C-alpha cells in the first residue's frame, strides 16, 4: 500500500469478533511487512492454523492462544508448496510440510513465548537470522518492551556465515552452526555464563539487533516480561503507527497526533459496524 512522503506508514490491526479476548488468552497478530511472501511456522501450532500458513506482503492474521502456551514463531522464506501442503523452503523449513509439527531448520530468527500470569518473550538469533522480527506487546502491564530488531543481517553477513541460494544471501548462520566449537556453542568448558563470553560474531549480531538474544548466555535483559498483554509479531518491521483493539479500547503506537487521528477514524468504523450489524 503506497503512502505519500511526509506521512507515517500506518498499519491498522483491528480485533473484532474473530479475536475475542479473555484473561485466560492472548491475542497474537502476525504481520508480514516484507516485500516477499512468507510462510510463518509456529510450534506448538494447534492454535495457529495447525502450525503453518502463507502470508503475503502486507497481510496479517490473528490467532488466540491460551495462557500456558509456550512456543516459538518464525518465518520460512522461498517456499514452494503444492495443493496438498507438501514442498520445500530456502530457510526455516520444518520438514517438507506447510503445517509445522517441529521447529524450523537453522538459520532462522525466532520469536519465543511462555504465557502465564507473567508472560516471558524474546527474539533469538542463537540459531541464526533469516528475517527481521519484532515482538510488540499491546495493552499489558510491567516492563512490556519491544523485542527484536528492524535491521537486516543478511545485508552485512560475514561471508563465512552467509547461506546463499542462487548467489543471494538468504540467511546468516550462527557461528556455532558453522564452526561447531565449544567456544561458539557455549558447551564443555564454555558451558556457563562466566566462560561463554561474546565473540566477534555475536557482537555483530547484537549491534544489528540490540534487544535480541545473540548467543546462549547473552544479557538476560533480552528476555522481557509483561502481564496481560496481546502481541504483534512483525516480520520486516519499519517505523510505523500500529493501532490495535485491546480489551475494548483502541491503542495506538507512534506519534500522539497520528495516533489520535487514526483512533478517531477507527471509532467511526466501529460505530458503523455496530449500526450495520446491530451489535
């Protein structure tokens, strides 16, 4: 969707009847802001369309997961599936099926969650990087900060870590995956926080994604906690205003002026829907 210069890029995420919210559930909005189609994978995926689905550029989907769910969300790229859901992907494949019953292959950027009275979440580059990912909490209480990054490590990936397909760098592997040494994999004598220290490669990952995990014993502040929030997972996020309908309230990020303008427009939308359907 084209936007004239001088106005913020605006994404409207409206949770209506298809995403009812209760204290025992969390609403997940998964948005593809990349220029190419993605095939997100989720494990466990029972609440997420069986764990896999296509997502076109600019498209978003909404799911509801129960408190107690613990899992990971990632993007698969360069996939080709037939009508039966069988095929292959350039990155993040979970075997040869569209719907994932297991974690994706490395390298892939992971959004990880454990939902409870206090939710824990992070974005991890420990298994490498394939697509920029951010996790934005909406309407929660506590620290509730954004995790992940908007930087694209594929553009500045060290040659020795680059995964290439047809001459293109499609992902950036972790040093552990490439070199398989105790130092890079934080095992053996390096299997504790005092001996497993940042390396040249993990520092490069951290510089691009300051609020993501870059190696196994990275800064514990990379794990973020929040209570009673919904979550927006964005692939290839850019500076934008995001409006979400949470707990019967409209919440907008970004500038106050643009947020208020969008809020007023969406209030009109909600009133119109109620009048149309008699709710």
